[in-house]
């Protein structure tokens, strides 16, 4: 047991050496935290979910980052209880991350005796359940760190896949680890290497057979098969029927399946599937966001300049409701609503965009807004000059994103055509991007 008189410097160094959410470099902006908080709430944790303890741990960390320390402490306690129920024991290495989180939380609250008590609990667990070697973390820590990174950031999914692989090597019989490993690996996977592609697809197929309950993995596998040129419409429709027979939560793969419908079946069938799921579960806000997404696809990808009024009205109604259901994480839905208005009421679209432009936004959200507004100005207002200006505003924000790449492509295309009076300015602007 550590002495209560231990110096703050020693305590701080021991806390920094822990493996937990507070030491995993998880430091996004507030808007990302709010979006992730809503996403985790939509998973609707229930008994039997093998990731329940991990969900509560991550929710607790997010609540701490948002300034809700009491909620954080409650969620960390629920995480410990979830692990106890799932593993049917009061103690085990899966509690190392949880105790580390509690040590950090009490430290930040100024409760150093409690912080030291949790540090001692971590020490006891690490001594009783050591990792296989000094160079490796314990497999339970690898699994939780992998799951957390996968949920936290798309650009960390390859690292998450590597951690899952290390955990699986040490304990190959954990089905949920295999499933999550494939979901992490498949997302950013580069399919240009045909030999590797076949290897990953085969592993995905095996994982899918081992975990038939994971519709998310089944959908993911189906999409990769479609990318290889296989016809998947019948299989996609069968998965749709399976989804309708199950409790629909965000980790079920519903949005992933709707994307497959949009790309390989039809947007109209995606709408029908989402509407039926919502009819079966009318109070599930996540499903309302799924239906809204499908209508957005139909309207924004429609070749008609003005889709049917009933379709636009349904889309507007859904988006307004979803925005009210996600008051802290619906910024992208507000942009979607502005773009839907662009198909029917330019004055309302202008009004929404002007309000959004007054918002205090983080860099990536600014990029999303400026890119969408630039496209709106070009296609709906025929204001080429201001459109170029806003594409430049996107690029000037020095943060890599889909929207920055999109705006760079647009500017390059304008420059290559050579017809716009600002071509020389665009050329100099793009040339300056290359400079250190």
C-alpha cells in the first residue's frame, strides 16, 4: 500500500504510466465528444452485450471531458459492475483500465487518497495477472484500447486492428474480438493488393460464421464482396429482413446496410427498409436519423432538379425532428436540411446557411460548412466567385479532411479549365499550399 504522504510528483508519474482512457491521447474537440456521446447512447447498452463495460468506461471518460464529473464517476462504477456480471467474478485484469480511470478521476477531483487507493488496486491486478512479456500489454488491455480507438477515431482503426490482433494471438477464442478486429481492419483497408484482399476477405468470412449474430459484420463482408464485382442484391435484402426481426440499435449495422442498399440495390428500397424499421420501433431516435439519411440521399442524388413535394416534405419533417432529438450533435443534419431546402425554397436555404455561418465552430466543422456552402453557391445561386472564395476558406484551414480534399479538387479543376478570371489567383493559392 502506498503512503498517503507520497509526493504529488510521484503520484503524477504513476498516473501517467497507467493504461486507461486518460493516457491514450484521446483529446478531440467538444463537438466530436458530443457526437460520440450520442452514438454510444444509441447503442442502447443492455445485459448480454459483451462490450458493456467498455461502453460505460468510454462514456464515463467523455462525460469527464465534457465537465460532468459526477456522471463520469457513476458510469465508471457501472462499468466495473458490468464487468463483474459479464465475467461472473469480482476481480480480473479487465478492471485495470477501469481502476486507472477512477485513479485519474479522483486525482483531478483533488481526492488524492482515493486516487492512490485505485493505483494500489491496479498494482495488485498487474501483479496477479501479469502481461506475457515486458514488451506487451495484457490482452484485456489491448482489447479495450482497440475497441476504444475504433469508436473514437476513423483514422486510428488500423492501429485498433493491430491491437485486436495482439489480443487474439494471446486468446484466440474470444469471438467478439475477432468480429471487432475485422470491422476495424476492413474499414480503412487498401484493397489494391489482391493477395492481401483475398486473405482479409477469407478471415472476414470465417469471423462472420463464428459470430452469426453480428449483422454489422455480415453487412461489411457483403459490401466487400460487392466491390469485387459480385451481385449481392438478394443477400442484402435477406439481411434487411434479418434487421427487421432484431432489436435495431446503432451497432446492429443498420446504417451500413442502408448504405449498401443505396449503392447496390436502390435508394427507394433503402427508404422502405428504414421506414419499416422505424414503424416497428417508433420511439428509437437512431432509426429516425436513419430514415432522414435515406431521404437526404434520394433528394441530393436525384437527377430531377426538384423531387416530389411529398418526398421533400417528409425529409424536412424528419430532419427537424432529428435535430431536436440530437440538440448537441446535429450540426451535420442542419447542413443537410439547408441542402434539402435548396431543392424547394432558396430563401430558407439562404437563411439556414447564414445562421450556420455565424456559429462558433471547430476547424473540421468549419470545413464541412464552407465546403457545402461553396457547392450551394455554385449550383443553386450561380455565384461562382463566392463559391471559389469559400472553397479557398476550406483549404486555408490546415487540417486534413474529406472536405479539404474535395475543395482542393474543385479548385484544381477550375484552374485546369482556364476559363475563370480568378484562374491565376487559384494557381498561386494552390502553389502556396506546397510550400513549407
